[in-house]
């Protein structure tokens, strides 16, 4: 169980307590604890109980609950509250824009006890005259419910990753298992996915036995594939292979159905092939990276030798751009962030705290900027040749302007322009704001293009082509925000960025030293978009980056 899982459990607890009208001070204390837990740098599962107790806002009682949670997956108070709450109500708490107060009204006033009933009630306009609701709220709730229902069965890659890797290891250690690989959408590094797919070489008649040893519940077993559920509820697809057909089965199970169909339309590959390269060769194709095997245009491009010979790799990334420090809403001080980048082998850090309009994130007033720049100058002396670039994540205001004057914007090495407020917009409004920000001569990088949060918020509607055209024309670099909740710009638009000659920067948007590693999720997504080193800003030397920043 990750710290995020634990924190989310306490958030659920707080919401359930609010739903049932319990003591607001207690509720607040669980919310505070959730925040502490989420930001704690080590996994709590590996921290001694006595130390957990001493964390700010935690204490003995909450530490006891954490300990129960880690051992059994739940604790008493949570069980009691869940027992008196219909499952559909608990599910409704996950819907954006609802919260316990509104869920309570829906439950008590309209007897709505499930997400499906809620959608129906919206269609029947039953929320219109409800206290605290109204036409606009009903419209928003309806949209959120539709989004929720469409995405409920999906996981974000990074949320699935720890358990998927654990299961691979656990299977590998079972007697009779010769080899195990993660395959399917996981191996294709899909940003959201339904199952963890595992390919297992060994005698399939052992499957039941293997699964019971790992507390996996088998749901349906077929000749070569089984569906199952892990002890924590993660949906699994288990695929069978032998030592002889392993490469063939790995390719077959990795491929999206359309990719496999296109391959076998050329020729049925030899099941005894040694490796995947051999298989592609038999079909007259170069090796196609797993991330690309979506059945889009990759086979056509491969056939004509038009796939990039080498996709971007994590080892190509030379430095970190887009990070926050304690100057705004980051958890770690600037120097700590810089030293963490150095320790990870990076050559530079582009610090970009929030700008002053972001009051909710402690955005920087002009005096704080001067102070930060002095500290950067000092650190650049002591940490050389490591280099810190002076940046800012400037809010794109409602009218598309940035929230500092010319002189202040001039004082930065680079400016990331991002939208953080009034996210509910028409496409026309979003486009006006974005284009104006892109045309601002101070804008160096366009931050998280659509504002989406995977599986929880769709992002404002934009015309991607026009935005990318404008970025290319104004030499604005496009961010792929590597936070696994964002991965925004969507990788499907990267080929168009490259076609137009727009550079991409793979930015972790780190809010702590731990967040720096998120850059890898950006690289995964970028590879799906066929991004190469040449088109990536932060594969360059610090001097080259400095030149690109000043040429802007
Ligand atoms: Zn941002
Ligand atoms: Zn940011």
C-alpha cells in the first residue's frame, strides 16, 4: 500500500464522517493527516510505528489506524462507517464537484443511492430546485457523472505500476514458473489501462495453485488466457506461454489488437522465433518499440523506413525543467531541489514557482522573486558547473495576459505560461486565452496544455492544431507535463508538433524531490508519440538551453 493509498483512505474517512454529521474537528484532523502522509518521502509501510506516531498531525490514534490499514487493508472506524453507507453513496463521493455535503442532500432529499440513479435524476431535471444546486450545477454534475461512468474501470499507469512490478516478481519466484514478463497495455506504457497483463511461461495446469499462493482470485480460465483479480482488487489478465513460444506470445499479447491484425495480415509469424526482432524481420519490418504497437500508423511507417531510428530515452534527459520549491507550494527548499537533481545526474534545474495570481499556491510577489534570484545566483556559484535557471510558472489570466509586468517577466531566464483558474470554459474562450499567452513575447514554454487530470477531469476543449501552429510560429516550447495524472500535451499530438518543428520539453512539474522522478512517465508517454531526442528541449547541454531561452 503506497502513501497515496493511505492518504486517500483517510480522505474517504473524513468524507464519510462529514456525510454522517460527525465532529468537524476530528474530520479536519484526518484531512491534515492525509496531507502529511501523502507528502512523506518514505513509504510508511517501511517506517517504524513509533516514528509514524511523531509525524505532524498524526499522533497515536491515527498511527494505530495506519498500522491496521497496512496489516489488514482497513481499520475499525472505516469499517463501521462503510457499513452504514450504501456502496453507491461511497462511490458518489468520488465524483468531481460533489463532496459530502451535496451527496448528503441528494441522498436525503431525493433518495439517490447510486451513480446511475444520479445520472437519471439529472436527465429528469430533479436537481434544479434542490437547495444548493440549480441549472448550472446540475449540468456540471451530469458531465462529471458521465465522465466517471466512462472511466470507472481504468487505472492510471503510475497507480498500477508498483503492484504490477510486485506481481511480476512474485510470480517469478513460484515453483514451476520459468519466466514472467509484464505485457499488454502496461508494456505499451498506456497512460490509463484496464488490466495488468502478465505473460507466464510454465505449465498452465499449475495456474490455480500459483494464484492461490499469491491470494489472486481466478475469474475465468481459458486455454491460453485467464482473467483474475489480485488481493487488492486489481484486475489481471494472465497469459500462458512456453519457453519456445515466449517471444511470439510476448509480441502477440503486447500488441493492441489492431497492431496484431495488421501483422498477421502480412504473414503468420513463426511461433518458435527467438525474439521479437526476428519476428518483425520475418515480416520484412524493422523492430517496432512496444510503446508504438497501438495499430495506428506504425506498421505503415516502419514498412517505408519512416519510423525514427531511436525514440527518446530517459538517459537522454539532461536536466529538470518545471519544479516548485518552498518559495511557492513545493515541499522542499530550492537548494534541496537543486542538490536532488545533481544527485540524480542532471546538469541543471529550471525552477518555476507559481506566480502571484496563484494565491492558493502561495505564488511569488515581486519581493520574493528578487530574493529567489539572489539565492539562485549564490547557488550557481557554489554548485557550478550545475546550473539553476530562473523561471516562473506564470498564470494565464482570464484575458490571456500573464500576471506580471514587462520588467518582472524580463528578469526570468524562462517563463512557463499555464492556466490554473476558471477551467470551465468554452473552446472559444480557452483558445483566446491560450493564443494570447503564446503570442506574449515573454512566454518560453506552454504548461499543461488542456489542464486535464487523467480519469478525473477532461480538461478544457482546445483546437490542438491551432495551438501547436501558434507555438511553432512563436517559438514557444510545448510541455509534456510528466505528472502521471496529467501527461498533457496528449502523446497523440506529438507527431504533429514535430511536423511543425515545435520543441517539446518533458517536465516533471515536481513539487518535492520525489516528484523529480516523474520525468520518466513523461518519457514513456513521449515515446508513444514517437518523440526523439532532437525534438526534446531538455536533452541539450545547459549552454544550449540558455541559448534557446535567450533567443526567444
Ligand atoms: Zn501548473
Ligand atoms: Zn507547476
